[in-house]
C-alpha cells in the first residue's frame, strides 16, 4: 500500500508544480500590465521592481495553489484512468477510496499550511507591498504633472493648460503657493518650463510674463500684485527615499485572523455602548410623548435626531464587523478548498479519461471560475449584511464537497453519469471531419 501511495502522489507532483507555475505566471502578467506605467514613470531600480513582484507573489499563490491542486488531481486521475491503471487497481482489490486516501491526507496537510500562509505570510507581504507602493507613488512626483490637472507638490499646486510640442514650454501656468501661508499666493504666467534634477526628485520651474498676487494674512485690506518677466521656483527633494518605515494603516487584507478578531471585539464593545445610548434615548422619547407642549416637542425632535444617528452608527459598526468576519472566514475557506478540489477533481479526472494538459486546465479553469464567482457573490451579500459571513464564504466549499462525494460514490459503484472522455472525442472527430472537408 505504501508503494501505491507513493506512486499516486508522484503522479500529482509534476502537474501540481507545473500548474502553480503556469497560473502564477498568468496572474503575474496581469500584474505587469498594471505596474508597467508606474515602473516607467517612476524610473524604478531593478531591485525595487523585483521586490514589488516578489511581494505580490503570496497573493497570487493563495489562489494558484488551490487551483493547482484541482489541475493536478484531474490530470493524475485522468492519466491513471486513460491507461486503465485504475481498472487494474480495482482488479487487485484496491478501491477508489484507498487510491484517494494518500492524496486526501496530503490535501489536509496542505490546507493547514494554507491556513498558516493566509494568516501570517500573506497579511505581512500585503502590508509590506502596501507600504512599498506608497513610497513608490511618492517618488518622482514631478512626473505626475499633466495638462489640465492640478498637481500638488509639497506646498505648491501646479496647473498648466497644455504643452507646446515644438518648444516644450507650458502654456497658461497657474501655481498656488501655500508655503507657511493661510492664504495662498497665486502665481500666473503666460508660459514656463520645468526642469528636473537630483534624479528627477527635485524641480526647478522658470516662468515668463506673469503676475504674483498676494493678500496679507494680518490685514485683509492689504493686497499686493507684482508683474515679472522671469520668475524661478525651486523645490528640492520632492520624492521620498524608499525607506522601510511603516507608514500605512493595516486594512483587513493586511491582518491575521487573530488581529481581526481583536478588532471585531473592540467594534462590538463600541456597538454595545451605542445600543445602550439608543435604548436610553428611546426610553426618554416615550416618556415625553404622552404630554405635548412646545418644550417637549423640541426635546422630542432632538431625541428623534439622536436616535437616527445612533441607528446609523450601529449599522455602520455592524457592517464593519461583517466585513472583518468575512475576511476571517475567507482565509479558512480558500485554504480548505485544496481538500474540496481533491474530492471533486478525482472523479472528474476518471470521467475525462485523459492526461491532456489543455483539457485539465480547461476543466479546472471552468470549475475555479464558478467557485470564485460564487465566493465573490457571497462576499458581496455578506458585506451588505444579507447573509452571514460563514455561509457566504463556506457555501461554495459545501456545495462542491457534496458534488464531489456524490461523484466519488457513483465512481465506486462504477456508475457513469456522463463520460467526458467520449464527449471530448466526439468534438475531436467533428473537428477532424471539418478539416478533411
């Protein structure tokens, strides 16, 4: 039996790592398209670019590993079925349960590893990536200057109408200087140009034919207007070096389940205090509703307003609690999807009776799309407090597990619901007939 277990697990290893590589690579391509413009405009170093993609990998692996399990299971059992090895195992007295046992045990261990991964490695990498992207966006902010848009650079707000393609001059320049001023100084110029230095992190603006308008903060009647032929503005060190100090707030995607549970406890205490206040105001309102006079009517309106505010606050806090609970359940449901996909993939693989990589990926992609859409839909419903966080995140696993168990039982009884292999062969023959025609 140990030899059989090693043999079946060996059939899964190659397709599993191949699927992880392919799926992660596809997701990485999508990430490259999103970050390409950022990389070009910010002139990032190769080390920084590598760090961005490296910190993006855990998020991709959280999704690609369960999907890779599904691909590997379909391909492994499909190959065993197409080569009639499953028939040989059955003839030797080895049933499907025994063949699936080592894979299920491995999936259980992998699921617990994914729980640790989703609770510790993934939140920390997301947090580091969030900080790094904030630093990157603050680097070379002068490169963000675009026509027709106000751009804030330190204490200045820059605006220009358009750029002359021949001379490179900016037309109709407007600058608000808020440096140590309650009332900003306004600088208007017919045209100007901007030069970069210090690796693009410092700016020198040269303006031509303009005016400076300034109002005194001490005396509102004091107003100064100065005309100029040429005016210079220098702003050193616009960018921020990519230090590793933590500047971002941790959101739900950057927190472990334990951290989110502490957050839920704090929110629940706040909600309970608001409920106590709500009950107090409702009790006071009932007390004054019996006698109506001008004073009591005014107090009733005030209490009605306070009750409305408390209800809104309670609803907002409850919504935040639901959001954190959804994230907690998601970390566990996606982790145990590895086990669910084993139960679903094994009988589907035996039904396909093929070891084709393309077919394995096609069927797995379809199943995972259905799984992910249902997961996303459940999350939306839970965020709107229509269904509970547990149901929203686990309903997909429950349904897929029931379908998987149903298919396994029918496979053990050697009943065929549908032979995917024959359907695939029909489509192949039709394609070949069209080619001959």
